[in-house]
C-alpha cells in the first residue's frame, strides 16, 4: 500500500481524477479525518471537504505503481 496527499479542489479535477484511477483494477481509498471513502466514487468524493488536502491510499502491487503515479501527477501535493 502507498499513501500520498492529493488536492481535488475543483469539480473538473474530481471528474478527471476518477477517470484516471478507474483505468486501474486496484482499490483506492480517500481518507479525510475519520472518513474513508472509495476514491472511484464521485458522490463519495463530494461528501468530503475538498478545500483541504486529502490522503490517498493505493492498494496495489509495486510493479504497477509507476503507471499509477504518472496518472496521478496532476493531483499530488509535493
């Protein structure tokens, strides 16, 4: 599992983020405080406070991680 912080501060970013991760067969969880939601759920994402950075947990094999990180580049907070 890999954890990182992302920013989804607009409707367009949320839509493109969900489209980017749905191409992968792995589980992605967004963690905001005590809430954990499926990152592939647009409705779930909109239930979170999007004005703050959100933790993303990626449940994947290490060999696929490079492709996933490339797809997530626009959302990752450095």
